[in-house]
C-alpha cells in the first residue's frame, strides 16, 4: 500500500518508528472490502510479517449522506434511494443542460469549480485521474485524494478549506439521473500554546452542500473512538463554537495521545494526537449529513527539562539529591560522582544508593543518597566549618533508541565542627563525634586548653576516645556565666572555644540552660554580688515578711518567698567590708533576719545573720584604686557562711552547693582593657601594718600587697 494507492483506495497508514507504532485505518468502502460482511485482510511488512484479519460492522446506521475527511483523502457516500430534493438547485442548471445534450447513457461526471465549468468526463477517465466512484450496498461512493486538479481551496471564517464538487449523471431517453457529490474538509494544520494545549479549528459550515444550516451536533474523540461529552471534559478536551467556528483544544497529557522523548543536544519531546471529530447537521430538507474528520496533530519539538533538587539535611550527614520529572521513556543508566563512574543500580557494597520514585503523572525520579563520610565526597575546612562537596553527572538514556543525554548537579553542605549540647538538672553535657579532619582543632575553656588535667582541676567529667569526646560540666564549676537570677530559676551559660591551630580561625560553642537552686551566690567581674539565701523565718507565723536586710539596714531584698530571699547589690556598698590577703581580696557582707515579727532594730538578740563573701585574686585587680569603677579580670568566688543556730529550719537545697559556690556572672567582652571606676573609698585605713607604714595609703594594690606581704590577712573598713 503506497501513499498514492492508499489515498485512492481509502486507506490511511500511520507509521511512527520512534513510538514503535503502526496504524492502518480502512474505509468501509475501501478497495479490498467485501461490503456485505466487511471482512478485511492485511499484511503489515516491517522486518517481520504479521497477518491481521478483522470483521466488523458500523456501530450506527448510515446517514443519508456521509462525508469523511481522512488525513490523505476525502470521501462522500450517499444513499442511492434518497428522494429528490424540493425545488431546483441553481448550481444544477449548467449540469442539466450538459446532461441533456449528452448523447450517451453511460455515467459521466462533471467537476464544478468556483471560477470555471469543466467538461464532463467518463467514469473510466475519472478513475485514471485518481478518483473512485462505486455503487455498493445501496450507497453511491465518491473518493478523491487531497490536492487533485479538480478540487479547489477556499477560506471560511479564516480557516483553509479544500472542496471537491462532483456531479454524477446519466441520461436514459427522457429520464435524467443526477447525483451531487460534494466533500469539503478543514485543512487547518493545528497550533499549540505555551500552557500545554494543542488546538485545531473547523468552520461550522464547510460548504452549503455539506454542512446544513438548521442544527448541528459535535462529538469528539481520539484514535477513531468517539466519547461522550462528560468523558471528553473529564479528559480535559475543550470544544467551543465561536464565530461560526468549532475550536478544539486538547491538553498534552490527555488520554489517547502519544508522547515521545528525543535527544537533540538537550532533551526534547513531542506529542501526537489522532483527532476524531464527528459533526452532524440537518439541512432544510431534513436530510442528515454526518461529517467525520480524522486529523493527526503534532507539536513541534518542545524542551523537556528534568530537574535536580537538593534535599540534604546537614544534621543527617548524608547528601540527598532528587532527580525528577524524568519521562517514562527515559531511564537512568549511570552516575558520575566527583568524576568516578557508577552504573545503575549500585552494588550492595557501596555506601551510597539510588532509589527510583514513580510519580502519578507518567514520570518518575531518582533519589540519590551519599554519606558525607563516603570516600567519593570532597571535604575541606573553611571558615571554621567543614565543607562537603559532591559534583554529580547523571547519564540518562532515551528508549528504545538508547540515545544518551546528561544532567549535571553540584551540591555542597556545611557542617559545624561543634558539640551536641544537652541540658540536665545538674549541668550541661557536650558531645563531639570525631571526624578525620578534626585533628586540626584545639578546644579550650576561656584561655585554658581543655586537657584531662584541666578537667580534674575544675571538676569536669571528661571522656575522650577515637570515636567521640564527652564532657560533663557540673553546675557552679569554673567557666559558667549566669543571668536572669530569680528565686524560681536562673540561666547558666557555658562556652567552649574551638581554634584551628593552622589558620587561627576561632569558633565559639555556647549552650544556655535554665536551672533552679535553693541557694546561690554570684560574684560578678563588674563588682556585683547576687545571692539567694535560704533562711528559716523569712515569713513569720503571722504570714507577713519578717525584717531582712544587709549590714546597711537600708539594703533590703529584691525578692522573698516563704523561706528564701534574693539580694543583688554593688560589691562595695550596703556596709560591705574588705579583707586583704597576700594574693586575694575578700568582700564580705551579712544578711540579718529577725526571729520575731516586731523585733527592735537595735536588739541583736532578736536577729540572726548569714555571712556572704566574694573573693577575687589581687592579680586581676591592679587598677582597683586608680579608677572609679570596680573591675576584675575574672569573676569572684562566692561563699555563704552560717553560724550553727542560723541553720535551723532550713530546707534541703534542690542543688546542694559546694562549700565555695563558683558562680561567676558574665564578663564584658574585652573588659580587661576598659577603664573602670574608683570605689567609694579612695583611701583605706589599715589597722595593723609593718612599722614603716603608719599613715593613710593611696596607690595600686600591687604596692599595698608588697607592704603587707608579712601580714597574713588584714581587715579593711571602707
């Protein structure tokens, strides 16, 4: 069946090698059809021979006139017993004159055109010109390939239309038999838009002798199968009648279409639809005309990008990369990871893996997982972080041609060289899983390098092996900073410093936790004492607060509950005293609390007391008396001291403080180089000094400490 033979005999053959698809459509009136039973036998030759047999019958009764617009020919069939139309057709006048003038009774045909009248020719001659006339099973059939010399093109509502108008006649004595055979077909090539639709148009009235004017019905389908309107709408087909034109829109992903991927440098795709349209019209003589239109609509090559998405969660320490929107006729065959090739599927021995993910829109994807520690991953320390990099080259293959194309992706992840920190009731715990690159780092607390000796010195619990470092920092040990202290709770912060000893890049790991304690004393570096003291009778039996104050009776608590008080005051105020030693200076104050509700202020027997002390090293107080602000290089060490009878009625502390509560508050950054201020006492009176010192002393604590080197402890009253 050649193209010319197919158009002449009523066959349309569609061969789509990329889709491995061959389609043959045959007219019920085609050349090799037994029309009584409609049995057809074909042989499709394509490297292999297949024998196909099909017996069928029309699903609907024939309309009086049937017009078929196939992809390569036009066909019209009429019922041979149709009654004569009412009235006289104007366009028949010339044909009638010609037919009466004919001297033969043989059937002849005359083609009519818009601009000229052609001479009648015999059916034998018409057959040589490629036309087919046949009388079969009570129907007269006329078939013509597109583009015949006797057809003509016109434009209706802006849509190109091809028309072939043949009048078949025969004269028998005084009887003239004439049959008008007209086929008109829309030659619209189809179009597409950028929102995913392919479109096609046809005029409602192709030709006055083909499409009636009374009423019209349109049905649509694909691949030769019509569907009901709700089904068509469900599939996304859109049929609109506007300005006497029927406009069809079909979404690319509609059921019944064909899609194919193709590689041309990049990945492209095209869509093919075998549109089937049925248009039923009724003319003024109430004669039905059924117009069947078959059109192959194809899009041009459309770009078909796939995409990669980085779904990596650094905390999981695994690269997770998704390759998505891969068409169903494309598969992944290999992956290059940082230049190393791995075929798909990966072997079970590799630490990385890839999983296929099926999507509902006839696409699929692949999820690639590669651990950060995989040898294929490139790692580099940069700006106090570990940089992990993975360059990916996906090799995808279009089937069945096995044509490859490539998708590139590059992903990077940064992981902190830091500890996992966890809060507990008794302190903060840090954990660091060792990585090969971590040998470059040093860990310190303040300026002191973290060693087992340092941990033992300050009461830390440390475990360090080849896999991880564990550090437990109990509350109130060296290095804590405190803030927001209330009777209910306070916040403690501990900081670790990590330093790359090659680049000197420094990184801080800070953890803040909320704690609670029955008693607490904080001696801050900026000269403030904050104390929570547990007292036996803060609230009297009458339910009112008892008298509680410091040495200076005007200094009262900031908060009180049934048994505890909170004081916070400058270190050299509220009646504090100073004790000088060889290496330390101690500030001391007392909390007085009454045993009775209305105890006289001057009755010492009715008051009990708790002593609190803050001790600072002299080495950090070099400028104590040369400026107007207290300033220490380090926080002080606090102590709460009770007499035996002042401990009666105390609660057991939530956290039992050690004898010396090391609870320094946060030190200002760079505080050691900031100017400080002078305490209220610019001169100090010493009760007992060596013989060569017996007057008021002014100057730095270094000078004072030298003069009192032989004195174990000296009490100084501001």
